[in-house]
C-alpha cells in the first residue's frame, strides 16, 4: 500500500486523510492526472489548426514548422506514454479524441494563438507537477519518466515560439 501525493495537491481527494490506497489506485491516479495534460496538448493543437487557416502562407509555414510540429510530436509521445504505462500495469487504456471547436474564425488568428499558448503552458505545468510529486518514481517506471520528460522538452519552447509569431503577425 502507498499513500502518494498527486500534482502537489496533497492526498487524493477520494481517500480520507491518512488512509492508504493500493499501488493500482496510485497508478490510475497518475494516469488520470497525465490525461489532463494530454487533453490540454490536444486543445493547443486545435487552436493552432484554427489559426493556421487564418494566416498568410509565410506565417502558416512558420506556424507549422515551429509550433504545430512540436505540439503534434508531444501529443503523440504523450498518448504512447499513457497507453504503454496502462498496458504494462493492466490498467484501462484511454482513447483521446480530438479537441472540439475552440472558437470562431471571426475571432482571428491571434486569439487562437493565445489559446494555444495557454493550453501548452497548462499541459507543461500539469506534467511538471506530476514529476515534482515523485509519483512517477514511486509508482511508475523508467519508460514513463522518460516519456514525461520528452513531452515537456517538446512543450516548453512552444509558448515562446508562439509569442514570437504573434509579434510579427500583421506586419
């Protein structure tokens, strides 16, 4: 039995204070926390996709290379990490559906890009909190830790690159 903390928020809310829960519960909790980050990456991708359609060719090419590519790679790696961990420990796998509508085209590319920044930062924060909680070490494995680190490495520069693109839009 283990009594782990999740994402820096203390013991899991569905267990009374001081009550231990099984390693399987801890692993499932870790997967649930990670799933929230994966959903945020999906939202960032949806925002970038909407912005792409509203940009001129040069800006769209830059968006695709510097922002969409790393986000798409991070999303794929995160889903593989989530699925692999679930399979290794006999936990239910989760299908991640594409994010739904994130706004109206009339709102403009800048609004979508700001949404992408927000979602990428939130995903990075969630994964960072997971890593800081030590849950991946206590209930995880080397593949999970490597996957989390790789996803964060891909995500970390996205907000800055997106901000740089925003600065030159319309010039």
